[in-house]
């Protein structure tokens, strides 16, 4: 059981790191546009100071508080850690990555970034330690309204995208591409990451039996 938890925590934390690196790469390639939530966080950073990661944490905290009040229960530990670590890792990678001066570099940064976002989501979700605050509020709205997940998710992203645009966040063709590409990438990455985790857990059980 101890090794299983270590494996799951590894998938969870590495997944958040990969996701944050992907976000940072798309921010560096912002000439093409970035994801809706990141547009919002970027706009808040431009208008009110603080870092993009800090606004990611603060926005997540607000959503968690709203969800907790409505549902009358505390979120899972993984949800808190998701909110906190993702913001920290995002700021770290934005600070670490060099600025991109060429258009080819921007395109490559964007493509790699979106792919890493998809696989980061697959890794941390497969650990099963709780969804992020944005997914949590989405699920709550689906339960309360009876609307489909797709409509609620799209509505939330359109809303934050409009707010981010008003605040001056970078919007471009990449923003649209992320909206259309991220779902299919996660559709591939999540089963792969889930299968990898199960394979490692089965391998661990076999080693225990052999011992």
C-alpha cells in the first residue's frame, strides 16, 4: 500500500509539473494566444500585478470556497494541492524559460506546450487524488443545473476568455486551437497514463508475491 501511494503521488506531482511547464510554454509563445483560463490570469496580472501563477492560485481558492459553501463539505487534499502547486510550478517555469524571439520558436513552444498540458492532465488525473478547483466548480454546475458537461465547460471558458480579453490578456488563433485540441489530447493521454499506472501497480504486486 505504501508503494502504491508513492506511485500515485509521483504521478500526481509530476503531472502538475508537466502541466505547469506546458502552460509556461504557451505563455512564452503567447503571440499565437493562450488558453482561456490563462488569458484570464494573464489579464489579471497585467492589470493588478502579482504573477500569473499567483492569480491561478487565488482564482482557484475563490472557486473552491464557493464550491465548499454550496456543497457544505471540504474539498479533497489533492484539490488543494492541485491549486497551490500548479500556480507555484507555473511561475517557476515562466521564470526559468528563456524568452522566444523567432516565429518558429513561438510555434514550436505552443505545440509542445499544448501537448504537455494534455499529458500533464492525464498524469495527475490518473492518480485519482481529486480534480482541480475549476473542474470541481464545473461538476457542481452540472449537478445543480442538469446541463451537459460540454455546455457548462464551454460556457465557463467563454466567460473567463471574455473577462481575460477585457483585462488585456493575449488571445489568438492558438486560443481557439487549445479549445479544440486539448480534449482529444487528454482523450489519448488519460488512458495511456491510467494504463501505465496500473501496469506499475501490477508489477509491484508481482514483485511482492515473488519475494
